[in-house]
C-alpha cells in the first residue's frame, strides 16, 4: 500500500501545474536581500530550485561531504550513519562516492524501507556495480532516484535532474522574474552543460528529429 501511495504522489507531482505566481513566490524578496550575491542567495535558492545539490536539501537524511567542503548552507535534514535510527519511508540522499559505504554499512541497519536519492556535483558519478545492484534489489529501497541513471526506468527506479548550476541560480531566478517577451518564442536556451557521460541506453532514448537553435 505504501508503494502505491508513493507512486500516486509521484504521478500527481508530475501532473501538477503551477502558475507563475506560485513558482516565483518569495524569489524577488530573496534576491533583493542577497544584494546580487549568489552565495547569500543560496540559503533560499538551494531549497527551492533543482541544482546538483538538491538531494541534500530535499531529503530527510543525507550522506556526503560536499556541504562542508564547498561551503554550502547546512541542510535541514540530518546526516546519516550506520547508527542513525531512520524513520520508515524517509528520504535519504547519498553522494555518489558514498554509495558503497551506504550499501554495506547503513542499508543492513535500516528497520524499514526508504526513498533513496543519489548524485554528485563532481565526478565520480554513480556507476553500476555490485553495490548498486544490491540497492536496486533490496526491499529496503522503496524507490530510487539517481542523477546519471545507470538502470532503465522501472517500478522503483528513475533518473533525477542534475538541475541548474548553483553559481548561476541567481541569474536563473532573475530570468524567471523577467516579463515574458511578446510574440512567439523561437529560441531555446540550456542552463547547464555537464561532462558527465551518458550511458548507452540513455543515448538511445534521446529524441530524433530537427534540433532547436540554442542561444
């Protein structure tokens, strides 16, 4: 029943449409308070925009070293280790290099299933291994979202967006607040490029046909 509920919540989240007022609530005030400094904007933005660090701020628990090493705002969730008493169906973010430790030391001690999110700002990314196979097969993983996915989408696995570059999130927010231009839009912009490689099955799913011009 719990898995069905999670699936329904995911489907509703995908179908939910937000108007511009909802999307931009608080953004202008936070930008003004930051005074144009993207680092001062991070405490607001990293909790509301999808960036490479979204898992730290969206999940109940996290495991990684990027927060302290890169001087990011402290997440609201708790750092997880082998002794943490994790609530049933809580969300857990694991930075890619810590996946083996999570699988071998934390996963066996979980008392109930969790929703897992994996990713990393820097290489290495998550690679398929005995550790990832064990995660996917484990009944203690109710659902798994992963940047740079290494398995095809399934009933318990799907990709997770890499998001907006954290150093560009203030510029993105300003663009979000800018009035929409009149007339049809004929140009398309990408907010972030990455050197992380795409797996073979991911490339096979790229759409075919004419490509949009990129500003």
